[in-house]
C-alpha cells in the first residue's frame, strides 16, 4: 500500500486558463487526500510566446513538452494538460502516464461578435465577412457550411483575442472559441451563438483535463486514481485511439466525440476534413460486445480510412 504524499507539485502552463485548470486539480487532490499539500508550478511555454502558425514551430505538442520535461526530471509531481493539446500521432514521453481525467466539460464551440455588432449568428454574416479562429478543424467546418466567408487564424491568450475582436482588429466580424474556455475565464456571457455538434464537431479530447504523472510514482498515482472519472476515461480512450490510428498532425482538421448512452453503450463519431471543408470522411459507430473503447476507436478509424481520410490528411501540409 503506497503512502499518501505530503506534497504534490502541479506543473502547468502560466496562461490564466491553464492555471485555473491546475487549481481545479489541486482542489480535488485536497478533497480526496486532505493530508496532502499542493503547490502550483507555472511555466511559460514556447507555444504560449509564439504568435504564428504552430506547425512552423513544431506543432501544438509544444504546449505540453516543457511541462512534461519538468515532470520527467522530478521538478514537478504531476502535469495538467488540456487533452485536445496532447498530440495523437506521438507516444507519451518515456516514463509518463495519465493517472486521472476530470469529468468532461462543455464541448460546444461558440461564436462571439464585437461589442455593438448587429450580428448574432454566422448564418447572417454577409459574404466575405472575416471570422477569426485558432483551429483548422473549426475553419474546415465553417467553410463547409459558409464557403463565402473568410477564416483567419488567430493566436494568443483567449482574453487578449476577445479584446482584439472588440477593437476591430483585422476587420474581424466574428470569432469562434470553446464554451469551456470562456467559462473558465468568466466570459461565457460573450457567447452569442452556441454551435450544435452537427454544425461544429469538437476536437478529440475537447473539454477534458488530464493529469499526468511518472509511471513509477506509486503514491501520486494512488491519489490520482481517486480523482479519475471513469466515464470520461472510456470516452477519451475511444477518441484518442481513433486519432492515433489516423496519424494526423497539428494541421489536420480531425474532429471526434464519444458519448455514453443511458444503457452504458459507447457511441463514437469521427470526421476528417479537407482544409476548406469541401471534402470530408464521416463515421459513427456503436460499441459492440464488451463495449471496449479501444476497439471502438480502431473501428471508427478504419471506416474513416476506408473513406479516404488518409488522402485528406496527406493533402494538407504539416
């Protein structure tokens, strides 16, 4: 039986949203292990400082790389990550494992408009209007339904993005962000339009906070197992097995969402898009005998590949 650690140092990015997530993890640890103290250790990653296309810097895995290195070196005891930022085409760093996933938050994407705008939905924007978005997945789905719009990539902290929208930066008429992210910053009131999952399928791992630790750290792993949400873990497993099989890179418009039905049966829906959203592969399958999430993820991946998903991914530059 592993002893309860006296202190758990929580590694996280220094961005406001990331530190909020780390505080959530700290609160859960203290609740389930009241004798354990927590300390949040922040780090500003290369990806946080970079304002250009992440693919040119090495991909969104840079959001997690520096924190993982601190964990491997023993400078922190756990690392907190948004699971949508954890690459699906690379193995986890040596010696590390995810010990817990928090219950999934709202996965919907929402549309914001500048203060004083006359618009309240993407549908009513005039042709040629500019929509700001950070994700190729969002761009593909916006242009699938509104090919007459322009979608521009935007980077930076969410709060600063909203400020730039209100100041009329770059002629943006709207911006698409995640509802979960806005809520963490207390900005959910800015969401004018909530996009349905038919209009905007989320990223794999959307709304899930994962807590990573060293595989051989039994005491910490024991605490994390107490805060782990089994339902979220199963759904995420199906999504990430699908993502891993597709071997998509950070510029691949891949979307996926697994849900658990009232009877406990898993349902996984996956989509892969061309850059402009005109072509896509789509699959939705239910868990079969055993309801194994890894098997379901592999089946959906195979169906997407059968429909040409690999050609769509390979047609988009890294």
